[in-house]
């Protein structure tokens, strides 16, 4: 990911495009402390539905809206069924655990998760990612993601078992998009540096079947 792309990701956060992911949990906590669980569920669901409808009306991708609404719906259902506001945050805990597990397993299989993510988002050939002079860079970054997601999970679990709903909400917020943006910066800076150390071809050189000496990967990871 290039610096320009990182800048665009930052703009997407501060411009309000991710408010549908950030606001419902905070609104849930505020309403819960003032009016109780049922009102908290109703208001957070209504807010998520409003964000989803707004996305559709603006012609944005509909399944992002559906995904956000489903996420809030599942969280709200868990809270209602168990009559525990803390369980509203269980889906976030599960996602952190699954991401850590998948990352570790992908490294053990020699097919690091971050390589798959890059392949799906950029369309680069999988064969390039699996080269011995490319794959270790993606394994290192995937290991870092696994460790950081595991650390986030531990912090979230401490707040969850304490039943500290307000701090859990703020923890999820601070370890959400700001945390992810930090990981993206690390992924780009360290990933490009590691690729250069490995001395393999850039993806364009690989696609053109160019023989060494190679320039290496200069943009994108």
C-alpha cells in the first residue's frame, strides 16, 4: 500500500464514512446507562439502519450497509437474549480471536494471510507471493498482525470480564480504526523494506518474466 493510499484511508475515516461502524456501540452504551438495555438495542439498531439506508440512497455498495446492520443486529440479539449489555461486544471479541487464529494457521501452512489479502485487493498473481524471496516478507507482517490482534483481544477480554461496558466501548473505538490505520502504515513501511532485503523481483518484473538483476518491489505490498 502506497503513502497516497494510506492518506486516502485516513481521509475515509475522518470524513465520516466509517461512522456506521463507530457510533452504534458508543450510542448503545450511552442509552444503556440512561434508559436501559431495550432502549439501547432499539436506538443502536435504528442508527445502524439509518446509516445503511443512507449508504444505499447515496449509491454506495449495498452489502457494506447490510454487513454493518447485521453486525449490530447480532450484537443486539446477544445482549437481549442473555440480558447482559456486555455481550453486545462479543462479536468483536470473536472476530479478534478468529483473525489471530487464521493468521497463525496461514503462516504454519506457508500461505500467509496478508498475502491472500493483498492478492484479493490488488489482483497480483498468487505465484509471486509464494516465491521464497517474497513470501517471508508476508509471513513477518502476518505474524505481527496476529500478535497485535491477540494483544487487542486480551485487553478487550479484561474489560469484558470486569463488566466495564463504558471502557469496553471506548477500548473498541480506540483499538478499531486508529489501530487498523497504524497496522496499515506498519505493513507498508516494513513490508517494502523486507521485500528489498529479500532481493526478489517486483510483481511487474515477475509478470514480465524479467531475469535478474531485479529492481524489486518499489510500491505496494
